[in-house]
């Protein structure tokens, strides 16, 4: 007679000041301070529990120091979108919310869903990701400031313009730093050359793909589309056939892919032809554009996987 192996699934709820830890199907919970000493204590506790999987929610970067320490100890760690966990909570009828309840909920989610363990970014990947994120933040602020020019009181416009000038200079400096950082990394440089050889794909799209979609070229077409959130999902019930929708995935990647696809419908012969065929079949423009986004992403994925630059007759 064989004995059942104990499986441990750990959920961690993280805030700025503390971390609550729970194990699926166990009553006891633990609380640690979210500081260097507390994180080390949590890591030791996790090693003692010998988990099959540890799950934490993405919390705007607050989770990253702990995730890095767990990763260095070769513990199986997965970071998940908080929306997935809240939807899971509703499906189980749990509406109460405290730190300890959240930790237990995340542990239950880990046991039931078992999200895949993702490799941690290297130091260089973290640096590139930080640069690309900061550029995106500055561009958003710059856009807002430019939109204010028309309604700003006349005596303040000069100060507003000074801020706009500074923001534009900062965007330019970040672009140059990102470009240099990619050029200094042979692997990224090769990928950037491949990606930017596609008509419609510029430096912003290329650097965002490198920083925020490192799986490009390592997954099949369905998987890469699902990661970005451009895979159409069914909405059928009985005889009813609902409209296919796309949602979820990595919004920052999807935004730059959208802009690249807009350009590609005019400058890329393959995407333009595909877009025009969809419109001729009666597809709505937004639906056709989403399909083109998926096609462009699949093309990029295949090119990076095969290490081939743009050849329209091969797509």
C-alpha cells in the first residue's frame, strides 16, 4: 500500500508593510514584515514547507524583492494577475476580505488552478523593463500636458511649455539609453534587428517586445497570442453563438502592437492585404484590426524563432 504524498500550495498576500502566508487546507497562517529580515524569515519558512507551488499576486512591483529571493532559493514561484484571483473568489462564494483570508484564497487558487511557474527576469531584463516602463510613463504625462495647453490660463502657458520641453528631452534621452542598452546585448540586438525588419514595427514596439514579451519565439502561435491577449475567445451557450472577444494578457504589449498594426495596414503588404480581405468579407474595422494584430504577432513570433528577417513571400 502506497501512502499519498503531501502536497503543499502556498499563497502569499503582500502589502507595503507585511506579508501573510497560508498553505492550502491548513488553518495556520504566518505573518512577516515586508522588509529584508522579514523576507528572509519567510523564505526559510517556505523552504521548511517544501511547497509544490507558491503563488503571489502582481502588486505593482511590491512583490518583486520577495519573488527574487524565493527564486534564488529555487522555490517554485508564480506571479498571477489579481483579477484572476478575485474572479476565483467570486466563483467559490468568498466575498469577505482580510489579509489572512486573501492569503488562504491565493493558496486555494494555487491548488485549484496551478498557474505555470515563470522564470524571473535577469538583472539586464529588469533594467530594460524599468527603462521601457519609465518611457511609457513619461509619454503619458507628456500627452496630458500637451492636452492642457488649450485650456491653461495664458499666464501659465510658458511654465507649461517649459515642462513639456523637459518631458520631450527626457523621452529622447530614454530612447537613446534604451537603444544603447539593446545594442550592448548581442542577443537583444539580434532580436531587435529581426523584429524591426518588419514594415510597421518601430523602435518603441521592438523594445517593448524585448522587455515585456521575452517568450517571443519560444511559444507556439496560440500560446503567444494568449499571452498578449489577442486570441479570440468563444462565448457560446447551447445554440447561441456569441461574438468572439479578446481580453486579458499583457496590456502594455497589446498597446504598442495596436499602433504597429495601424501602421502595418498601410505600409506592410502582407498585413494590408489581409486587412483589406477581412473588410471585403464584411468584418468590422475593429474586428479586422484585432485579427491583423494577431497575424502580425504570429509572424514576429515565427521570425524570432527561426532567426529570419522579413521576407514577405515567406509569410
